[in-house]
C-alpha cells in the first residue's frame, strides 16, 4: 500500500474522503485474503497542519505507529519534515517513531546519536521469503526542499540511486523499489534505471498532491503517486514465479464513504480530537455562513480557480490600508483540503493556514508582474503548490507554449472593461512573505521600497468572515464561468475568456 502527503489524523471532506482509518481497513482486508502487506509513505506528514502547530507532528507519528503495528510501515522524509529551523522537534518525532525512517541522499545531523543513527540506508526487508531492497530520496533545497544545519543533503539523485541500487544488488535482493519525495519528472528519469538494473520494479513517491502515474516497460519502472490525505492510494501486488521473476500489478484505490472506518483506529483519532478541542474549545464555534460550498480542496486550489481561494486573496488587497491594485497567493498556502460549507467554523480558518502567512506590500510594473506570474504556470502535470490565485487581474494561459512563456493574456479592470495590463505602469501588489522571499520559484523585484512582513493572512480572513457575519452577509461567491479569473486555452481555441 502506498500513500503520501498526509497531514490529518482523521479524514477530509467532512469525513467523506481519505484518512488513515480507511487505510487500516483496506490493509486488514488485504491481510484477510492472505497477503503479506507493507505500507509505504512518500513523505510530508509532520507538517503543516493545525495540529502540528501544537504537537509538531507527534499526532501523526502516533497514527503511523498504529499503522506500523498493523503492517510494517516505511517512510521517506519530505521537505515539510524539516519545516522547523532547529532539530528539537525532529528529534522528538524520530524518538517517538516505531515505523522506519528511510533516506539514502540525506543524513540527520541533529547531535543526538540515537536519532542520527535511526535513518535507514540501502534498506532491505523480508517478505514471503524474498528480500526486497529500497532506495529512498528526498528533495534537495535547490528543488524545493529545506536547507537546515541539522540535515546533510546530496542533490545528485541519479548518482545516489545508482550507488544504492548497486549496494542492494550486492546483497542479492530479489526486487528493488524506490520510495521518494521528488518531482514527478525526476521520478520518471530515475525509473529509466531499470534498463541497467532489471530488478527495479517500481517507484512510489510524494510531493505532488494528486494521483500521478507513469507506466512501466522493459526499460522503465512503474511510477506512482497518490492523492494527499490518503484520498487516493495505490495497492501494488508483487508476485514471484518459480524462476524468481516478479510480476507487478498496480491499482488506484479511492478511499471514500464506500470504505469503512477502522473501529480501533477511531479510538486514536478521537483521542487527538479531544486533545485539540481541549486546547481550542471554540474550534467548532460558528463565525459566519458560506453563501455556497466554498471549494478549498487541494485538487482545486493547486490546479484552478477556487471560490474559497478567491475570497482569501481578495482580503489580501486590503491588508495595508488603501486597497492595493493586485494580489496573488500560491495554492500551497491553503491546506484545508476540504469544502467550507454552511456554517463557517473557527476550525475552517485554522486548517486553511498551516503556515504563518505574513504578507508584504510592494510594487511592480505590469511587465514585471507578468514575468513573476509566469512562475505559477511552469512545469508539467497536475497539482502544483505554486499555482497562483489572483485578485485585481485575470489571466489566460496556453500550456502548449514553453514554460515561463505561457501567459497569453493578463488583464486588469478599467472603466472601459477588462484591458491588457500596462507594461510600464507601476502597480501596488500584495504577496505572501514566503513568495516575496523567492518561495515556490517566484522572483519578485527587490530594488524598490516594500513593507516589512506584517498583516497575517489568517487574521485578515477571520476578520473578513466576522465582518460579513456582523453585516448579515454570507461569505463567498461562485466561480463565474462568464467572468473567470483564470482561463486556459484548450487545443483548437484561439481566444481567451470566451
């Protein structure tokens, strides 16, 4: 079983999708059929979440330990495992872990000998009388990972994979798999090592938040990634014939209401829910009303215009007094992975923002803003945390064009309707401090005055909801297909916003 990028002890979408409880149910069903099961995790689990602000991921470690007791669990670290600048929280998490932490291209340098020696390299395990070898890799800082003093990293993914595979082959393994937290295109490149090492069967990974798949061949291993919060996982059957040749059969499994919760796991989930409510007894209090189900699911906020993201980015323009001309926000800032429907609760705000979300006010010319925004449409494949949500503008792109040259039209409102942004005109722009500093690949000009970090977005949104409630208004509006903020030219289309 493979899952990745999981931030909740419980399920999402009002309990209707994902969750470790359903993973446990599925594992038990497979075991009841006589299968020997292992659980693989592609990283990102300690942070970010509402709970991790209190317990630094120990609630997820508790959940992983439960699953590890049901079936052995092996996890690679993702970039978010290293969100904290100091090593203390990682030390506590590793010491509390009963599952195995894997990592071949990174080493813990926390100063705690037990923790620094806990990371498994060139890992092998026994299953059904066979020896399975694992190589495990995570993102280096230049590719979106974190640079920390307590972490030693090797960014030569291909070189480390080759070296580790060779070490595994020298141990006489029967099969080799990869568990990674890398970009999909890197995993596909690594899959080509099967041409040199035929025992390489598949690579499972994380970092992307929607299912991705690259089929295998005689010269390339299968690559699989699941959806965040275990909304979609992979079940991978490995069968050996008498000659020792392995056959791989993989299938996506959607964990929705058709899959029951595991009663024993639900005791653990209730324990952490109780602790959360003890800390925040007002969490389930109503603060406003949504005008319609506001879509904050990751499948939406990382790919397309979202009603919940639109409301949030609109608040940004008012953060520094006079309304700014423009604002934009990366989808990865929004961690709710759910709808805001009916009553808006304090919990909806808390779960939306897993980060500090300070803002900056700066200025750019129209040409500069266009160049900056291009970073949000680079690359291939779905579910990018850098996908931008805009306020005060609308944008149309063509993904058939080269990366960083995909914006066909970038328009701003005028008295005469929407017009192309003026290249040499200066516009005031509000952005998250994370993006101002270069996060998610955005390169914002620094050669002009800008505000210091301030006006936390979390409290701006809370204020916006409370203000609407006081005025008797409902919050949010549907994405308008007649006037979208984001449009994407499909094959054969020539004009935007039609």
